[in-house]
């Protein structure tokens, strides 16, 4: 996997600030430190500024990592041009920004802290005399309209005759004659600066992907985490219950199990279906339940005799995860978003294609399979694709070949699909499931139970465990 990854590297184009934060965190988890990334960004920014051949440079720094990038740039620029740094001295700075500020206090750069609009008036001449102003106030941390004293700082920059170069994203309201983006562009027309982020930080899942999950608000009410319906069981009793527990532990608020088989799990709501297998006599009731749910997880322990019911229910599911025995032709498709979780044999059954042994070859086949949804193709290295994007997941352990681990994965995916787009939910589900398995193996060795994984999920998913 160390060669020929270029074919799966995201194509040139814009990246969202949220995804960029995930990539940064994945790079750090791979061993590239935050300060290394900041040093590369600041040096690259300085080189772009020097291309304008300025005599005087003014760098405007906020209190986040964008401000830290500007402070690094100042250290490199001061050897070639007269350099001043105006920095926001209000509230807590990020630790990396604080580190860079300490370095500047020991240099010959002129520092000008400001905490109010009144603090900016004495430095107005710096704005007027600068050849280049570098905007490092907010970057990807920008949200909403700027307030004082940044509002005044922005107005003074706009009134200056200087060329304004923005780092990553311009501060709202500030003109930008040029935008220098780190790693990938966040807005159109940016000049991209390579800061040494490994290709694996984007192509593989990692702890940074967990940053895409927003924290619950303090006033959250029951149901905000989503309602998941699990449809399965009959021939195999434990599968839907493992999926249900996986969904609960992954943050779903309400999980219902519609099944002919009952297991006494008080955390889950049991919707009893008469008989030994799910049949057409259950279709009307299952459609009503599916229409109420945010996400339906279907197929766990279902057996092969219920597929007509699955295809009848699918159009009534707003979002769905189809697993195990639901992975048959005709392939069911939910109304809005669908995740499929096949292993190699199930993929061959629905796609009519045999997968090659090598991971990159498997990824090419999966991407081109023409399946209308997002795949989690399970294996030694999982492949996640929606036909456009491809990502790889290498968490997990050989001990996870035990039956039932895939049911837990499907439940995790269902819970995440309540809150995230299908591709992001699938990537995070694969990562978290593998990490949960690794945690159990580290604790118990071999012979793990799928139920052992369930209690590991919150530690990884919500405490952002790496």
C-alpha cells in the first residue's frame, strides 16, 4: 500500500474546512507534528510574500493556528523585509500559536498586541506604509461576521494601498488580492502550498475523521441522536441484537428491533413479528416502522427467504444500511442514502465481479462496480467508496473474523448515518469497528466475542481515541 496510491488521492479541487481539520489530525496521528505542519505552512507563506518583493510587511495574526502560521512566516520574512506583527491579544490562544508567539518575543520582529479597537489606532501607520499585508486572523476557523476589534482591523487593511495576501481563507469582509492555501484550496482561485501532509492522511481513515462528528448541545432532547430500526433475525437470533447494541453505543437515541426472535435486552425496543422468519405478511407493518425511522439497518441474521420483503421495504426507508442477507439481487436502495457492507463473497453476489487479491485492485473494482450507494467492502484492509471517492481503513485484527463483528459494524454505520453523510458515516464506522476489535484483542487476546466490542465503541467514538 506504499506505492501507486496516487490513483486514489483526492483529485485537485476544493476541500471543506471541516475535512481539512480531519486531514490535519490524521497527519498528526501518522507522526507529523502540529508544529512541523505549522513550520511548513509559515515558510511556504513567507516564500509567496517574498515573490512580491516587499520592503515592508505587516502580518495580522489571530489566536488560532492560522495566527501561528503567520508568526512562523514573520520569522522567515524578517531577514528579507522590515516585518511587523499585529496580533490579537484577547482570549486564549491555541497551544501552537502560543508556542510561535514565544519564539517571536525572542526575535527582532516588532510585535503589536491589540485587544480593542483603541489599541489599533497607534499602529495605523503600519497599515498605510506596508507593501504587503498578510491576513492570518481567522483562516479555516472563520464563522459568521467579524466583531471588534477584528472589524476595525479589517477596515484598516482594506483602506491600505498594500497588497493583501490571505492565508487559507480571507477574513470575512477583508479584500484578498491573493489567497495562499495550505495543502489544498478551500476557496476558488487559491495558490496551493504543499506542507508535507502524507497522502495516507487523506486516503486512509484515522482519528481525524472523528472530528466530523459534532458534539451534542447541552439542551439536546431525546431523539436528537436519531432513531434506528433494525430488521433481521429468524434463522440467526443474535445478529439483529448485536447490530442494535452497536447502534446504541454509537450514539443513536432510540433503537427498535423488528424480528421474529426475542432476546431480553432492556436497552432495545422489541417489535415482535409473528412466525419464524420475516415474510410478506409483515411487509405493511415494517413499512410503517421504516417510515418513522431516521435509518433502517436491514439483513442481520435474516436468512435468504425474506428478500422480497427487503426490496418492498427499501423505497420507504429514507436512509438505510443493508448488510448480510439483504445483499442480494435485486439490490435494495433507500430513498435518500444507502450504505452496503459486503464481504468479498457478498460483493461478488451483487456486483457479478470477482475481486482480485491486491488491495488497490479491489478498490478499483469496487469503485467501478456501478452500485448506487456507499460500499464498505470488508477485508484485511476495508475499502470505502461511493463510486467517486475511495478511502481505505486498516484498523482491525484477525481475531475479528468471528461471526457477529459485521453486525456490530452495521449498527455503528446506522447510528452515524443519522447524523452524517453516507460516505463519512461509512468511513468512521469502519474505523471505529476496527479500533473496538483491536481494543478487545489487546485486553483479552484471541477468542473475542462480538459483544465485547460494543462497550469499546463510546471510548473510541466520543472520547476521540486514536
